[in-house]
C-alpha cells in the first residue's frame, strides 16, 4: 500500500507541482488550499506525512502543525513546513515540525526529505 501525503498550499501552481511530483514518486497524495480543511482531512485520510505552507489565509502552517502534534492520535505524523521566509527555520521548528523547506525549493530536495521522513 502506498504512503499517503497531505499537502496544504494556497498557491495553486505550487500545489499542482508538488502533487504531481509526489504522485509520480508513487505516493497517494491529497492536496488542499484551505487551512480549515487540514484537521478534518488528517482525520479522514490518515496521512503518513503532512506538508504545510507556512503562510495561508486564516491560520498559519505552524499553528496547524501544533494542532497535529498535540493530538494524541496524530502526534507521530511527520510534518514539513514550506516557507518563503528564509532565516526563520528555528522559529518554524518551534512549532514541532520535522523539517522545513524554504521556497523556492528544488523538487529533488522535497522528494529526499519526504522519503527520509516516511521510509
């Protein structure tokens, strides 16, 4: 059974590229653009990994990461945060994420981090 990955980004181009890349790598991928959908989707899709854009409307990816990591059932799901705000990695790791990928990013870096976290 293929590993499941949930992606949140409000930039449709990034969402499409990441979705396509990870699908090509044989992952089962769900993509969403609304932060309010993250927790319901985590509960129904039960992803093996979550990728969150830091800057999305309403709630930021760091706060969503904290919600996932504070939930007893989902605390062990690895979370990657995408961020265009370079030099804020320490702040982002403070939310409990397992990895940070700075935008713009290399797709091979993304695939490598994903594989390292869910292999």
